[in-house]
């Protein structure tokens, strides 16, 4: 039996196809210039920006689910080119609030009549988003913020998730195999993420956990949930007003040191990610405020993430490597985290890192910013068929958004300097030095063992060679079918040469010219295949964007 959700999914699928149709035609023409035939075509940066703006408008038109999808896509440089990331990153989760009558229905279904559940309830929301909206109320004499899941959003999201799943085979036709794999995993990840964000029981649990991790820390405050007025669709917590963290004029009027606020904010996030392993993943200015005494107030823990110990260690290694401008260590850390393939050309990527750091550092200042290095690395990610782990993508987004907030507070803010001080204070530098020393000791031990074991093995090998009893097995890896391609080209060349020679002999000996012409026409077939073998790329070809000229051109384009 077809359910209402399925019927709605069919309708949404048709609507989605209609909205995306111009982009689908454009991508189809990128593969075949005339849709059914013709060569592929290159897409300039300006064209990508124009398409990204169309995509942004399409996501906004399709509503809440696709706004969330756009926010997730903005964290995935392994799926979208940098031009798209730059445009979609501006997507704000800000939609008109639902009518109070609908929100009232949700509250009464969860907590009973509003007048009985709360002492007072202000019916104008103070914040609205695609999945929920926040009201101010009074509960048992305490001012509280009440976050309510948007009415009817569950059915819409489930229908959209089905439609997105049906859309995947269409999208996969326009991307490479590696990114097709990433896209399919993104769909699974998105379904999990948006369902988690609609689960206020989970958000309450995360909120309490992070609040407990910072118990006794006076640099921030996290609202405490009111357990007796919380359900899976309603989250009630203490109401803590503050000044929006990006309102620098008001912060100056309050007499606050904005640099200190930025330092406190970065240190809080470093503790969440590096030490605690659970973090608030949406640090845009709408979710951060500042109290009169400079305390940072955190709102909305719907988007959050966890970090396993291995990734925590690698993040520390990355910060240390960037601080020391050690491009080899940066590259090795990214490889170990799974961001870059182990088979990547290390020499090319080493040059990429050097250019990224040199460009980020600039010519006139000593400081440089992590998001500039990450921006260049993210461009690299799209050029290779990689899959970016979900929480690592969230961390990348947190770092870039967080640094933007810090630079808003202090335009000369040095993200790396603060990170370096934090890591030194917590003993991570000493820990890294100890690990390097232990690794060096292990390598020295292995070298010493090899000095003892290799001479006897070498002596036995030379004896076998002298007795002509040494055999060597050679296996050649040909992942891109290079030998097969060469064999085809050789075959086409032979057939072409034979055809040309045959036509020439027939014509020279005075036979009917039409026979010679027919042979010549038949020769065009292997010639065509030979030409196509040189024109059709069989292997993955990356087009790095990291020469100094390319970096300058990209900056000019972005202006």
C-alpha cells in the first residue's frame, strides 16, 4: 500500500527535478557538448560561480530539508568545487516562522495546554530556523527558552529524503566514480544528521555532556535544560540573554576586550575537539552571544559532533605541523586522517602545501591563518577522488567559521599563535616530542637489527646467483590499463598502415580507382579509433590549482 509519505515523496521528486533541470542540462552538456554527441567542455571559474548561485537559489526554494543539505554540502570540498563551496557557505538557516497556532499544537501534544504547562508564554519567536523555532516563556517562575520542532517537518523531511535517494542515480551520471561514492555516503550521512538534529532528546543529552565538561570554567556559559518540560519535540532550557558576538560596536560600548573574547572562544573549541571529543558544530554568530562580564554564551546544540581519539591526535599533529611550517608533516597528517590518498604525488602536494602556507602568511606579516591553508587543501580534495569523513568535514567547517568569528572580533587575530600557546600549556608539544623520540629510537633499533640480519641474507643470495639458481618473479601493476591502451594503439596503427599501403598499391597498379577509394575509406575506421584513443582520458587526471599564478587568479575572481 502506498503511504502518504511515499505519495508526497513522488510529488517532491517531480518538484526537485523541475527545480534542478537547468543545472542538469548544463552538466549534461559538460559531458557531451550537444547532449547526445560531441566532446566534453571545460567550465570556467566564473561559470561555476554562476551555477553555484543558481544552486543556492534552488536550495532556498525547495525549503528546510534542502537548506540543511546545502549547509552540509558547504562542508564537503571532496564533492563540490571551491567556487560552489564559497557561494553555498553563505547559506543561512533562516526561514519565516510557522504560525503560532501550529506551534501551539506541538506544545499541547507534548506537554498539555500551554496555559497549564507554563506560567507565561510569548507567542512571537525570538529565533527561527528550518527545523525548529525558539520562544521565550516563564516556567515555575524561571525565564526559559522553549525550542519547538517545526510543525509537520518530520513528514516533509522523510519525503525529501526518499526523493533525494531516488535522485542519486541521476546525479551520479555527471560525476566521477570516486565522487559518486562520496555522494552516496553523503546521502546516508545527511539522513542520519537531519534526523539527529530533529531529536531534541539527543540535543539535550549533548548539551548536558558539554555543560559538564566545562563545569568550573568561567569563560563560557551553557543553558541548563529543564528536564520536566522537555520531550523529543520540545526542548526547554534556561533563558540567558546576551549581545550577539558579531556586534562589535555594542561589545566596545560594554567595555569588553574583544581580543580576549576571541581567545576564550578558540580555547573553548580546542578543548571540545582535542580533549573532550564532543563539540558544538555550528559556531556562527547567531548561536554565540556575550554576557556583560565577557562570558561567552552558547546556543543551539542541534548540530554537534564527536571525535575519536585517533583523529584528536592527528588534529594536534596538524596544528603543530602548521605552526612549524613543516609541509612534510602536514601532508603526512592529512594522509593519516584519510583526507588525502596515500598514493598521491607527494612532491606535487608538498609544493601545494608550501604555496598555501606562503600565500596565507603573505609578504608583510608573520602571522597566517589556518582557514587559508585549509582553503587550498580543500581545493586539492576536489581534484582527487576522495571521501572526507563526516566528523572531519564538520571540524573543517567549525575551524573556518570559528576563525571568521574571531577575525570579526579582532582583525589581527592570530589563530595559530593561540593554538600554539594552548598546545604548549596542555603539554601536547612535549608529548609530540616524546613520540618523535620514541619513533626515532624504534627506527634506530630496526636499523641495528637490519645491520645484523642483512649481511647473511645478502651472502646467501650471492651464492645462489653464482650457482645460477636464483629466480626472480616480476609483477607489474597496471591499474590504469596502460599496456592494454598501448596494445590497442599499436593494433589500430598496423591496420591503418596496411590500409593506406593497400590502397596505394591498388591505385599504383592501375586497378579501378573506386576499389582503392573503398579501401581508403575502410582505413578511416582504425584511424578514427586511433585518434579517439589519444583523445579519451582513461585515467584520473587532476588539474591542480596551486601555482602562484592560479592562486592570484582565484583571488581576483573572488573579488
